[in-house]
C-alpha cells in the first residue's frame, strides 16, 4: 500500500505523466465517513432508513428551538394552550404581526426532512415492496394534512416532477384520501394473510411495526380529515368517515391504540421551553376551562404557579408583555410533558370525532353522547386521571373568569358558558365535543387550532394587542400561515401557482378551503 | 503546456556551453580588518550558499559572471560579480538601512535580488518578530506590513489570528498561505464560531490553528508576498497572499547557545462601564430595582495574567554539516481565572553536504505540544464573561464565589446562583462555569521535512522536497449536572472532540540560471508538486437530550445514546506543474513569466478537473537607465498581471449520505440539478515604483493593485421543495473586486555616531465591491453570519463593499424623530438595515527605532481607520440595567430623546427602563450600538540595553529590554478593542458578544548568547 503510494507519487512527480494521475480523484473526493446509495442498498437500508426522519420531524423531538418555531410560537399559542409571554421584537405571532422566518419553518422542515425521504421511499419501493410504499403514504398524509391545514395549497402531486408547483387544498385532500385507500388496502391484505411485519426495525412508534395498528391509524387519520371537510364538502366527508369507521380493522377504540412515538433523545421540547428556558406558560384559556371544571387533568398538564402559590395561573396570549420575565412565575408545564413520549393521535380524539359524526347523522357505530363520554374516559385514562364518571355528569361547573394578578387590564370574563354534561342543544353539544377534544388533544396545538378555525370552539379569549393594522381581525384570529420564505425566494413559479390555488392574498387572514364561514350545521 | 516544455528544452541546449564553474575562495573582514565569521554568501538567483568560518574564510562553487551576495545582519550587503580571479576578498561595512542589494526569499524558497522583483514583497527581519514577543508570531506582524490586516481572536493566549492581505477576495476563505522554507504549511484550524448566541457544543470557541503554535525564535525572517503574481507558483493555496518564513540558518564554524527569556504581565483593559447605583429586584435577573449602592467595578473578577516564554537554541556547524536544536517553553496564565496555557516547542535541523558538496541534504523536524485549560469563549453560552457582566446587582461577585451547595436530595453539589430559582443558558454562575464546566484544549503539531538539492551542472540544479505535517486538536469539556438545562443534560454532559489533519507535500524543481550573453540573463524554474491533505474528526458528545447515565461521570461508556457521536472527514489532492522564468537585460530590465496548471480532486465529476493560469511582470530600474539627479540612489517601476485559480470545497461533487445515530441523512448540499461547477479565478494587476535617495536614507515604495475574483464557489439556499432534500445548492457566482494602494516609506531621520533614529510608515487602503450575487435564491445577499433571533447579521450584499454589518433601528417619523407610540413606547423596525462595514478604509503603521549608544528604543503605532463595529455586549448590558449609561440615565430622571408622537407632539424624555427595554438587548435596536472602528494604538514599545561585548565574561552577547504590547489607545470610539474579532473565520466580524476584554502586556525580555 505504502509502496504503491510512493510509486504513484513518484510517477506523478515526473512531469510527463502528471496528466494521467487523476484516476483516484473520485475516491479522494468521496467522503469516507459518508455512505453511498450502493452501500445503503445492502439489507434494503436504502428503503428502511427513509422512515425515521418522519418520526423525528412530524413533531420535532430532537432540537427544542426547532419545535419552538415549528409549532410552539404558532398554533400552540393560537389554540389557547400555552403562550410565550415575551415581547420578542417587532414581529410577533401573538400580536398578529406574523413572523415569516418562524412561520416558514414547519413547511421547510416537512419538505426537507420528511417529504424528500418519503419521495425516495416511493421511488425505491413502489411495485416492489408495496408494504413500504403503503407505509410511506400514511406518513406522507400525516405530514401533509398538517402542512395543508397550516398553509393551504402545497406541493403534493408535483413533488419531484421538475418545477414544484402547488395543488389546491381540495386537490390535496382528494389525493390524501386516495393515498390512504392504497395504504389501507395493502396493509389490510398483508395483515389478513398473517404476514410478519417488515417495519419493526424502523418503526419508532410504540406500534412495533404492526400492520393492524398502522391500518387503524390510517383509518383514524381519514376520520380526522373527513371531519375537517365536513362543512365544505359534507357528502365526501360522510363517505370517508363511514369508510374509516366501518373498515374491518376500524379506528382507535382502546386507549392503547393511540399513536405515540418516543423522542430518540428522550427530550421533551415543551418541558425544556417551559422550565429550562422559563419561556412557556399555561394559557389563560386552559386556566379558565380546566380550572372552572376543576378538571383533574389540570395537575397532569400544569404545575401550580409561583405568582399565586398553590393555584394554577395562566397567561393571556396577545396582551402586552412588558418584559421577558414579567410572567415568569406563572404556571409552567406539568408531568404530561415530562417524558420524551409524543402523542400523534389519541383514542380520545377519535371518539370525539365519531361523536361529532354521529351528531351530524353519520353512521359512527354509536350515539353521539356515548361516544362523547367514551372520549372523556379515554382521555382520563390516557392521563392517569381519576373521577371521570363524576366529571362527565357535572352539569353545573362552568369555565371561570380570568384574573391577571399583575395587571387587571387583562382580566376577562369567561366566554364559554357550557358545562361538561351532555345536553340537548345540537350546537351546544358540538361545542362540548370540541371543548373536550381540545382538552384531550393537548399539547398538539396544531390540531386544536385547526378545529377552532373550523368550528369556532372552544370559545377562546381574544388578543388585546392586535398590531396587524387591521389585516388580521381580532375576532377571527389568524386563519393560516403565509407560504415559506424559502419558496417565495427560490421557487417563484411554484409560489405563483400556490397563490392562484389559494384564491386570496398570501397572508394570515385568508381562509383555507375547508375554513368556510358557514354555520356548523 | 507542451509548448512551454519545448521552450525549456530549447533553452537547456543553448545553455550547456555557456556555463563555467569554478571554486572561489576568499575572506571577509570588517572595517578594521578583523575577520567576520558567519557571513552568508548566496549566489544570486540560486539556492546555493556558503558562510564564512571562524577565520572569516569561505569557499564556494560558482560560475563566472555570477553575482555573489555577502550578507550579515547589521552590515551592508555586498554584491560581487565573479570574474577571472579565483579569489575574492570582501570588506563589509555597517549597513545603511534598506540597501539596494538586498536579496529576498521568494516563492518556492528561491532567493532573488530585490531589485529584480516585478511585484510587491515586504520583509520582516527576525528581530522585528521577536522584539516584543507574542505567543503567536503572527500577532507581531500588526502594523508592520502595508496591506496586511491582523485581527486577533478573542480567545486569549493560544488563539488564532485572522490575516487579510489586500482585502477579502473570497466568500469562503481569505487566510493567506504560510510557507516554511519553501514548503506550504497545512494551517487548518479545527473550528471557528459563527453564531451570536454561542455554540451549543461547549460555547463559541476558537479551535486554534497551526501557525499560532510555532516558535518565533526559530525564524530569521518573514517575507509577505501580497499579490497574485507573487504567489502564482503556489497556486490556489496562495490566492490570498503568501507569508514565507525562513528558518534560522547555522553559521559555519560557529558553536552557539542562545537563551531568550520573556516575561510579560497582562492586565485587562477596555472593560465596559457599569453602574453602581441600582440593585436588582428580588428574583429578577436584571438590575432595574431600587436605588442602592451596588458593586460597580467587576474588574476584580479578572486576574493579572502572566506570560513566560523561554527559548533556547544550540547550533553548531562544521565544514559540510550543521546542526541546530531549539526548544521553547511557553507558560501563560490568562486573565480569566482557571485559564492556563502550556506550550513546548522542539525543533531540530540538520544539513549535510555530499559528493564534493554537490548534494545538499537538509532534514528538519518540529514538534509542538500545547495545552490550554479553560480557553476563553465568547457569546452567551458557557461564557463566564457573560455572567460576570450580567449578574443581578443585588449580589456581588463574592456572593457568587460560593458557586455550589450540597443538595441532600441528590447527594451532589448543585450550582448555586443566589437570587435565581433556575439558572438559564445565558446566566449561569461564572465561577460554576470556571470550575464545573472545565475545558481542555490540546493542540499537537508535528512537521518533518527532507530537502535535497543537487547541483547537476553550473547552470542547472535539481531540488526535491518532501514534507509531512500532522496537527491534532483535541477539545474536552466536562459539564456537571445542574448546569443550565438547555445546554447540559440534567445528569451532566461530556464532549470530547478530536481532529487530526495531515498533509503530504512533495515537489521536484529544476532551476536554471545563466547569462545568454553580456547583456541577457536568464533564470528559470520548472517543477511539479503534489499536495495531499486529509483530516479526520471524531466528535463525542453525550448531548443535551441524551446525557450521561450516571451523573457527572465523564466517559464514553456512560453516554445515554450515540446521537451526538459523529465522525467527519476531509480529503483533497492537488497535483500541479509550473514554470517561471526571468529574463534580464543589462541588469536593468527584467521580464517575469510564469504559469501553472493544477488538477484538483475536488473538481472530479465536473467538466474539467484541470485549470491553468499565467502571470507576467516587468521591472525597469530607471535609475540605471537614465541620468538621475545626484541624490537619487535607486528608482524602479514595475508592473505585473497574474491569475490564480482556486478549486472548490471537497466532496461537493460527490454528495453522500451522512449517518447520525444510525440514520442516513440527506447530503445538505449538492450542485443544482443540471449544472456543473468550475474553479474560481482571481485576476490581479499591480503597478508599483520604488525609490531610494540621499545615500539610501530615504526611500519609498508605492503599489497599486486591482484584483477581481470571479466564479466564486458559494452555497445558496435551495427551495425547500427540492426533491433531493438539499438545504443548499453549490453554485459558481459572485465576484469580489479589490482596489487599493500601499505606501511604504522609510527614513533614517538622524544618523550619527551616538544617536540614530529610523522611522518607517506603512500605509494601505483598500476598496472592495461585491458583485454578481444571484438575484434568485439569495436576493443579492449572502449571509455569512445568520442572526438567529439576535439583531446582528453579517452579509455580502450586491454592489456593496465586502462585509456589511446589518442591524435594526428605532422607528422614526418623517422628520427623523424617534416615533413614540400611543402606549408611550418606542418600537424597532422589522426590516434589517445596513449599519456598518467591518473592514477598515485604510491602515497606518508608524514605527520608530532610536539608538543611543547601547540603548535601543522602539515604538510602533498602529492605526485602523474607517469601518464600524457593533456591540451586542453594550446592548445587553443596557437591557439588563447594569451599564453605566443605564445608571446615569436613571440618575438623570430618564433618557433624553428627540422623539415625537404620531400626532406630532414632541417627546423629549423617556423613562429609562421603557427606553432600554424596547431598544436595548440582543434583539433590540442594534443600530444604536454601532461604533466607529477607527482606532490608533500604541502597539509595541521596547527599550533595550545591549551589554558591551568585550566586557562580557564567557558570553558573546547579552541584551535586556523592557517591552510593552497594546500599551494604550491614542484614539478609540468603540467600547471594546476593534482589532479583536470573535472569529478568525469569515463570519462574526465587527461584533462583540461578551468577548474576552483586550489585554495590555508589559514585561521584560532577556537575551543571552554563549
């Protein structure tokens, strides 16, 4: 080896042969610590390795600041769950002066760190290893459902096909249903045949790769999507929802059916933001609703505050925050967000979806009330809370008024006037379902914000420091995120198609396709 | 290429008959007729050399009509043309400064008569590098060479230095090439910071570089080749200029032992100013509480640092062989408690002659080992300076000294920060950081070289060299549990990061030197070289999320997971052929032509891995061509045009997946689909003139240059929906032009028996402009330092000079008054604005040497004019209410402003807290924290005494001097030293974020030769 090197060097040094010594340049210019696709093809790692990024990035679970701008500073605040009561300079999502840099992140991360991998999975497995293709479609839909619900039009059918132009949200929902059709059919078939799972090595969820679980998740996801379009396209919504529930494997029913993943670093980004950064606190709506109901889940979600010792104290979002530390003694997050476990979708949510479906007259395999109550019980079970029966029966407790111990100007009367117990008024019952779903879905503010936009529930405190100069109405709140800065700068053709598909201005006030102003029923 | 070779072939055949070699013998004496041992004798244009023995005799093989150059420090260099006689006796007299007949070391170690150069080359003698010694030799260059900007890193002793020659010409690397005895040095540094928060992996640290490790006493001089023409023979590596270092050569027949000892005391200078009138409210990290006397002086935190450098050299030479051995020891304690540097340098050099002195074999080896405890970092994280400045003033620094308290529930010592429930990443107890987040930096460097020089015939020599460089940098940091949880896992964190870089370099060079006829001379160089550089990094990091299984046990086996363990690599090979020729006419006109072709591994998979570039230059010695007035001794004009190619980053044309914790990750960057990459190309022309007059007592040199670097390799953000998942595309775009001139002026103002005064001025100015930044992807702006959520950004902007500092400003009304909102507060504009430029407009160095009998005094004043700096430190100090400004404003009842409400009502005063709360801080109106970077500094002062040789017992010489470095600023606007940067890379320029305060050093230098 050394001798060869010396020989080669000697050769190269002689002037006449200098021209022909570049044959090993390809080797020299290949990173020895990198992996080539040929190396990854062994043991099919070139396919199997493409799924983990989705697990780590759907909800970013490794790097706290990334999650902060992926979701925490957007939907987690606008959903009333939590707030970061920091002035943050001139561009602030909580004042409705939307920060383009932050708001681009969810989009950029989804495409760069999830979709580009799943696209490779499609290319490498379609028609060859269709179980992997099916799985990639489920993860793709899980990702894109979130992305389209944030931004509206997005790159779906044209990804990897030259210029990345955008599909309308309607087109995306149609394709997502179709993609789930393929995935569910494929996995159902393999499950029925008793085939051993091929996902076990790379499944980072608690499902251990089981086809039946993933099929149930796909069905539950379909139900969520169906409900989202229930106002804009009730006919399709009913078909898709009933398809999901009536499927042989069905949707989540046992609490353990829910999809949870484990952060590879066992880090809980919400806990870090709240405690290490002292920068994330209970929302005033959480205090009003959970506190008013004396909901036992409050001690799971939150710690008592230092500003009113022994009590839970939330912060209103979108008020004036005098300094970064003014509200630093309010309630920080509790045991629910201590571990590195992240819930993608809970069984409780699925019960509430079915409850609403039943309320809408769809065949959901149960009455609206029974499903509503099953949802509450499942959420109690999931959180290890006691006293669900008494809670469900409570027809007196109401959300409570909010008092800001530091500044009475922020005090607010409770807007929501509903109790927990099931009633007779259809609209009020919907409000109860969505309010309970809102409690159960914590801490996934993205889903809560979407449902708030669709239904107007739960009734949340409005912001008082709207700095958007009338662009975004205080009453309606933020309706979407503007397209990614990266796309605006680098994919001009794509953005033009996106704005056309949006049918409105590319700002936070334009409503998405499913976000109609029509009444709920 | 073939053409050039054939031209050479023709030239060779012509030459054979012309050369006649013979042995010249003689002796060298001084004015009194006493023999001088150790005089260097060189043959002009060749590498051959000899030196006089103890009796002043010498012998050298040389061809007729060649010029012998006799040189000796402090004596006038003498040139003698070899005639018929075989004996040459020379009488040397005391040197007039800057004699006409100097020789300079140029590219590839070839010595040339200075007058023949077609480009600008400026020299520093060894003495100038060691008179006021710095542990890093490069720091002593500041102010001494026109056109060279020296910026120290803020990491204290052992830190690297940013050297910019004739402005920044590249987007990615502007450091010059260092060459030792003709062989390129691999000066790869391990890391440089590039964020204003601080690196999460142990803070914003300077990983050091190789050149900072070398022993200044090993070198007899330095030549700086500034332009592309000078450096064309080094190819792409030399595109930013070349700094040549020449080892001390042993004098024949002499045995010497030299000891040098320097001790300096370093004290912190230029600290920010703090208030002492307001405390912090209970539980508040900021000091906006009640009026109450508090600790205002935080100087007590810093120690007086000491630097002790002891070096010794043994050397001995006999006929045909010489040996030298050098050793240096550096021991420095920094101004931050716990910071300590230890360095040991070993060097050995052996030269022998064989085959009737036809073959000269020189072997050198150097080894350096350096260890630094708690190397200072900058930024907000892991940085005690941040905690010292920011700590809430209800507590004094002595309260913080109890940095840990026993926690019974955990059975460990937990961080104690009085007044805080939980520490945060930018506010930890500084003493905890010093004692419980200790770091160790180890840098080892080995260099071994063999040089063979064979005299084939009188007109042709063959030289071949091989060198091996190996540098290792290791960084270890042990962070205890209960550090800030956003930086350190609750059970502690351990980082152990190691990088080993190696370089194998070999060349073979043919040197031709002859005269065609009486009138025409010719010298030529033709050669080939191969340079293979590699590095391998192994970074172990238990991480913030994963952490350690068992608290505070810092070892790999205790890692909770493998996520932070990464291997990195770099490989590059460049093969080259080159040729350079000088044609001389009547010793008054010289024409240079050179060309080089490189093949680089980094360009594989592109259209062509090969690139060619030429240079041409002309010098005319006017003073010899025409009749000049009596007082003019020398005058020349020169012009040159050159190109230098530069390859691209390694591995870019062959993207691979990286694997992190078992997960293959998309390559972050690749060529844009459908495009290919090509090398950068720098073109430069330079004209200059040099004059000396009044018996060489006054002289000046003026150079003007105009360079442009095109097809810059750069990475631009890719659209996030690209199918490869690339974050960036690698493209060729962008050009940087630099225009400027340099003036070197020197004068022997007083020259008498008893008193001498020599003065030298180096002046340079540079104007740069950035062009051709694509509108697509980057919208005409390359961001070199990403701001994160802080309001400092460092960018290259289309049509603007290199290195724009961007910040944010307070909202103003149409009349320029601060706009006060309805809530009575100010607001900060959302948009970035240009607030300054990090580069100076011009630089001035003014050095004076006074000799009065046995006393010598030297003073160097160094000025940088123009440019701006931004201080996030001041912004944060104001925000935290610890700055003097915030205290004074409170005492005065508020901040005086020229403000107005939207309705036009004037507002003249604003509550101090309201004002700073909106405008200060790391993400406030940073435009308010921009300062003129202009500064004039008394850089070096020395007063020395040389003992009378004849009265010394058993010693050949002895001298002692009092020295001072960075004594004081004659003028400075910025609240910190603008000559210190947070990074010696391309980012983080013109900004301070809790950098180590600059130090003033005063000490003693003792030099003895036995």
